[in-house]
C-alpha cells in the first residue's frame, strides 16, 4: 500500500460483520458495482455470505488503524464444476481498491491451491468498469457473457463471467 497505512489480510472474525455490511452498503449506494441493488441488513449479509453458500474462504483487509478496507469471499456455486469456486470482492469506497484487491487475491489464490481448485470464476456486471478492470488486472479472462440480465428495477445489464486458472496443466 502507498502512504503510511499498513494493511493486514486475515480471516473474517464474527465481530467484523457489522462493519463489512456497512462497507458493502456504501458500495451498493454508489451503484453499478455489485449484484446487490439495495442496502442489506446484517442478517441478510450473514444469510448471503455465510448460510446460503458453502464458503471456502472469507478474508478481510484491515488497516493498522483497525478500519476494514475490503473483503473477498471464495464460495462453491451449484452452476460451476466441483473444482471451480466463485469469488466476490468488495473494497471501501474511496480506498486504493486495486492494491487492497491484489493483497486479498494473493491470499485467496493460495487458499484455492490448498483446496485443489482448478479455477476461480468472477461474474461481474458489464456496467461495473472498476470490477472488470480489477479482475482483468488479476489475470482473469472472459469466457461467457449473459446478455441483458434483468435487475429488480427492470434495468437489463450484461453479466460477464471471467475465469482465473489456479492450477495449470
């Protein structure tokens, strides 16, 4: 990280959940950067990230001040092969998102290798230019586009699926 803020990547702690929910809700309020369209409650955050999917890892980026700057979750997904996982990455609005994302992703890839995963999937809204750029910078490659997926608002947006090969042949 540039500047004087030291960042630690560590597993999520139950006490982090309210702050992570606030971080996600700020991203939602800015708009266009997540599948979530409306702010969520702590209970909905727990349901989505801890109860509705099988979690492989959940990492947070914490500043030396204790502020949580981002998080990354690696999950199984019923629409992916067994040796693939789905990834979700969120960084605090106004933070150095690429640097935080790089640090989180380095740890996530090590975990994916320990689990013997072949690849990681990221599905990003086409209007999320920052998310597209982040996953491209991490080495993800587009392999599928679902066109004009309707949002709850009725707005339609393409969803782009990108893959990252964890284990090479």
